C-alpha cells in the first residue's frame, strides 16, 4: 500500500487537470483564432480561391491578324499545322523529370534528344539559348511540322507519352510572296513571359499564358491590334474533377489585319538587287587594299516622296522569319546571333549607322547658304586644301577650278566644302569661339539628324551629329584614357601622339573636325531611313514626314478601318529658291555629274531623276557606298558597308529598281504595261462582305541577269 497521503495524491491530480485544461483552452483559442482569420479576416479571398478550385478554364487562342502589303497580299498570316507540345508541369512530376518521355518523343519525331530537351528548359541568366522564355505552365511546342503518322503514334500510345499532346493548331506563317522575304520589317513571334502577363494584367489588352507576342518589326509595333483576345471556356467541376456545369465564358476575338504600304513586288526586287549589288561588289578589287571588297552588309529604302510611306525596305544579310515558328532550334539560333552570323536580325535600314560621305553635302550646301554664302558664287575646286601642315585631298585629287555650289554637288567636289566650312569655323572664333553660330551643325539638326525619324518600327537608332555638346561629352568620357596613353608620345609612338593631342584638345572643335564634317566624314553617323527622309523632303518641297510602314488597321469583319495618315515632323531649313537650286543640282548629278554613267539612257524628260553619290571612308575598313536618289514619286537610298563607291556599287541596283517601278527598258523606253508601280498606291485593298481582303496573284520576279560593269569612281 502506498505511503503517499491522500491529500498529496489529490493535489497532483488537480494540477494535472489544470494543465490539461490550460492546453485544451489554448488549443481552442488557437483554433478559434485561425478560424476567425480564415472566415472573417480573409474570408472573401479564400472563398474566391475555393470557388476557383471548382472552375476549370479552357483557353481558346485568338487567331492572329494578318499583315498585308498595299494590295492585300499576305506578308504574314496563319496556317493549320500539327503541333506537338509538352506539358512541363507533368514532366517535372516524373522521377527522371520526363527525360525518358522526351527521348522517346525525339525518336518518333526524328529529332535529337538534346534538342528536344533544350526546348523545355526554362530561360534564365545561366541557361544558354534556345530555351523556353514563356510561362512554365503553358504547353511548350516541340515542333509544328509533325506528320499525320507521327501525331497518330503519339495519340495512340498515350501511356508512353504522358504530358505530350499532338493537335492541329493555327500557327504563324511568313509566305514571302513573289520572293519578298521582308524579314526585318515583319519581325517574329515568341511566347509570352510571366512578367509580361503581370504587366499587361490591368491594360486594355491583357495577356493569356497561351499567347505569343511580337518581338520585333511590325509584329511588335502593331502587336495589340494583331493579337486579338483569347477565348476562355469555364467549366464547373466537383472535387473529383467531373464536369457538373458550364460557367460564364468569353468568346475568342480574332486580331485585326494590318495593311502596309509595302508593295511585295517592289520589295522582292529591292531585296534581289541589294543582294546582287553586294555579290558584284565582292568581285571588284579595292585599289586601296589590293583585295576585293567585303560588302558585308547593306540596306535599301524605297519611299513615297510626298507622304513618307515605305514601299520597300530591305536589309542584308537577312534570314527566314519562319525559323521562329514553333520554337527556334539551337542551330538556327546560333546562325542568327553568333559572332560569325553578321547579325541578320538587325534591320540595317533603321539600325545601321555609318558616315554618310558625300550624300551629306546637300546639308552642307544648305548650311552655307544660310550662313550667307551665295549658291551662285564661284568657289575654287582645287585638287587639295591645306590647313596649317594638314592637307585634305579632293576625291581622286581632281580639280575643276572655280565652280558654284550646284556644280560642286554635281561633281562631288570636296575642297569647295572644305573651304566653306573652314571659313565658317574661323568666323565662329576658331579654337577660341565666342557665341559661335555653328551653321553646319545647326543645319544638320534641322534636317532631322541626330534623332529618330519616328518610323513605325521598334528599336530605331538616332545616329549622331558631332557638334560641340557631343564633343564635350565625348572628351569628358575619354580624357583620362587619352591622357594616360599620351604619356608615351615622346617615345615616337604615333597612337600615343594622337592620344596626347586628344587629351590636350579640351573638347575644342578643331579646324580639321569642321572640314571633315562638311563632307559627311569624321564622327557623323546616319541611317538609311534618315537619308531617305531627307531626300524625299527635298523632292516634295521641304516637308519631313515620319516614315510609315503601316497604312491601315482593319477589323476582322472589315467594318472598322483605322487609316494611318502621313504625319509631318518638320520642315527643311531652306526657302523655295534654295530648294529649287538644290533640286536642279541633283538633277545635274544624274545627267552630267558623278551618277550620270549610271543613268545613261534614262528618260529624263518624262521622269526627271535626281541623285547624289557618296563614298564614306571608315577607319580600319573599306569605304561605304551610298546612293541617294528621287523622282517626283519615289525616293530610293541604298548603302553597302565596305562596298566601294556610291555609283560603282549601289548605282546599278538603284537604277534597276527604278526600271521596275516605271517600266523602263535598257534603252530608256517607258512601257506602262511593264511598270510595277508607276505612281504610289493611293487606296486600300478591296474588302468583301465577309471581311476577307481580296488579294491579287503575285508571281516571283525573274532571276537577276549576270552583270559585269566597269567601275567608275565618283
């Protein structure tokens, strides 16, 4: 029998009961607090989430609108293909993360297992491309080129391919009508990312996980109009996933169609002639280096002179935009972005920057007149021009004696512009300026250089006008490096001497800077679209238009049409007299000046041609070819990097584009029946009652004939 007193035992039991009661009360209070938090504090939120657990959404992607040329011919549309996709969420639930399934799938599709695996890995800072940049919860396309037999194998053996689907889907297509690739203008699509979904959540055009969006070109610029709105079908399900009803659903709304000012026929010829001009240039020997020209890149712009609408825009090297459809392969991605690719994704018409050479002289001529120098006065076109101990040569060291500004433009005389720029530099105070007028730099800004033109394509670059402000910023950014390198100047190191000179310049606008600038050399950078905008403005009397590719946005049913009207952003800084003098001089370039040999036999009386040649020197590279031209209807500017002279490399191609536009044969006879576009396309394509746009048939252009012409320097 226990010796513990009864009172002690009772006391222990009482304490235990009290502890148990406290624990029970604590648990009840905790449970009650949690219930209050769930039902009162956050009740509405969890009620909504619980309801969502019983709603399953089925996304119906919207049909993306087409991109059409000016006559209604599709440049980008859609076609139905068998698409094989992988659900990454299902694959990640497997022990081997879906490796065996993807390997098995690769065997059916005839692909490499590593390529299929790369398709489903997520992009991050450490993951090499290609990879999946879209939402990880969205089905990831493996291929859009599956055959019917492959699709049947996947569907009939579903147990071998968990997480894999094979379904017919509408996918993007870039048909290249008549051979008009138009790659950099059109751009491409890729899947939407989670960040983009979040950012667009409260916008007028929210994004769905199934969406693809434009990444470049018109696909990006007009993405919200082209994309439409995905449909959502909502089903009510029980806790076992069985459908018990249908909730409110939203119908898919197809995207609108974008009609452009591009003419697919002219685009095809512009691309072909640019490519041929570059191939021809590579057969010519550069007299300075003794090697053939590299002609590594080029661009051409065909623009309506009176509106700024772009009729054709080509960039070379180019690529097939269809490689992005259904996900790009590692091989194709490397070909487009690797160091040896020459970067074909760049649209060099709006992103390629180079010194303009002599096509810049229309700006220097205007600046000279505005500074008080007469267009008709005589200026000495000597073979060279000396400033101190520095000698600046005329092109080919050829002199013409006393000539006016018009003739200086015709024969592209450098020394006339050297002299005018030097005189103005002296008037502005030389190395010690006091309130300089800076006519040559001010006029370039007034012509629209140093800023974007406003073209309706993304990622346009601004170029550069190396004025005093730029010189100051550039010097401040580089002075420490120059001064450090310049310490070795006393040892006879030429590079060190240049560095020392730059270090001690204190951002001065030196005489050599000004005379080089006057002929489009030095630190000046322009783009082909900028020069096309300038020359079209000279043609139309002085109005600078925003270049536009989009012409109208048309709703899927054809009932709503939003036309994109030409928009002016400025006027060239000359009066009517100066404009007419420039116009006459540029006509003289084509008839008796540096471009005359390229326009022999041209019907000048019927279709007055105006031109300016340019050959820009680039340190460490071969010369850049420029050719700027216009008629009353069209402006064409072509440039070829490391291509040689303006008239020599670009001239034949530009002439052939004009031949096609106006129907001019080799003898200079105009045949209206052969003219592709004798005048700009004024209206829009015909729209049927059902909203479809009627498009004419287009044949591919004839193959370019081989040509071998003797080069003539400017």
